C-alpha cells in the first residue's frame, strides 16, 4: 500500500505531536488543580502538638499524599499510574500516595469532559489492593466541588466501601478547616442521615494530625464534642493511629485508657487500618503495635476480624447501611477484649 505525500506527512506528524499534546494536557491540569506541598505542613495548617519527630512523620504522610495526587493528574491510565507510585514511594508510605491518586482520579472524572471511569478502572485494576484508601481519597472532592454526597456514593460500586468516601470528606474538613470543623464543630449542610457519621469517622482521623498525635490533647478534643458524635470520632482516631503511626506503646496505652467507653470503636478503627495495610501488602510495625495495644491481638488477626464481619452483610436499610452493620460487628468482637 502506498501513501501520498500528504498522507506520509500526517503519519509522521501525529505521533510526533503526541508528546507535545500530553505535556500540554499535564501543564493545564497542574495549573488548574495542583496542591502546593506546603499546604500540608504543620506550620501552614497551624496544627498543635509539641513533638518534632511526630510532626516530621505526619508531614511526610502529607507529602506522599500530594505526590500521589499529582502523579494521577499527570498519568491517569491504571497500569502506568500504579507503576509510577510503586517506583517512587517506599512500601510503608505508598498507601498515602494511592489516597492522593484516588482524589485526583475522582476530580478528573467529575470535571474533565468525556470519560468518567478513571477511578473505576483504577479500582478494578492495580488499585484494588488499595481499595480502602482509594475510596477515602475519592471523598476529598466533596469538600472541593459542589457535589451531592449521594450522587458521588452512587458512582462507587462497592456497597460497603463507598461509605469510606465520607471519611475522606471528614478528614479533609478537619485537616484543612479545623477551626471550623473541630473547634466550632460544624458539619457541612449537604450531609444528611448516616453520611454525617461517616464524616465524623474521617474528622476523628484528622485529629491525629490536628492535635499532633498528642495523646493527652486528643481525648480533650474529642470530649468537647456532643456525646453522640464521640463514638465515630474515636473510630476514626483508631484508623489514624493504626495506619499513620507516630507514637510508641506507652502513648498508645494511654490513648486506649482515655477512650474509656469507646475502646471498641477505637479498636475497630485500628482493625480497619490493619485490613487496609494487609490487603495492600504493606503491614507496618506501628500497625502491629497498635493492634496489640488496642485490639489485643496481632495485625493479621485483627484484619481477619474485619473479613469475618463482612460476611453475609444485609442490604442497606434507611439510616443503617451495611457499612454500619460491618463496623458494629467488628466493635462487638472487640468489646470484650481479644477476639481470639
């Protein structure tokens, strides 16, 4: 088959133009959607807490989130994106980058005309191992865009994990707007019903950062909230201390004592952290320690509790989705101590 001169020119020009088009697309996305790394610093957010070592640890978590977010802005194809995250971040911190990627993919799905399946394709492919944390990351866009929470959840296929998007929403509001969400205890008006409880789990998770993982300050912060909100705040606290880490055994033991009647919620959050890390293959020493202290067992066993509790979940009911039944089953297993 022969080509005319114009056809030969076109066959050369289009492939040569592709890198330029890709570079232009990346530049536009960064200009419109980028997050400055300093936005996650303790100084910029005016977080509390005295320990410089803890501060550095938690700031590194924020930096990893931003790296994953920007990676997904630049590369939204599932396999190349996952390969980049695996290559650029060490195993123990990789989940935070997947969380950032979840936010970026959800944002692109919502705002870029054309395809709306970037997040779904990632979750169905290499993101499956990080499904917990990616669902959380997707919920950050609820704080950045005028989206209906119900509509966003409807786009997420897993009927239990979709509620983790509300955790992401709550974490964002605690992390970036803590004077309003923590000190004034405001809840976004667009949240109704059970969504407010998912939000509070994420808000509780953010307190690990807002209070600088200070186990003396955290119980006072949670105790200032209405009693009805405290169980979910403690659940989020467990997820944060188990997943992000930063404190040793004596501090975790003090935190468990301070949780008082909410130790089962705290343990449930830690078990969620253990399962998220076990599924992703990045179990960490601080997660193992948190499980020993809060759950009375090791991380693998705590993760197994979440698996067992997820079996034969009922269909969602008004005011009580399957996600809440799942959480309550886990809490019941830990309410009397070790699940062994």
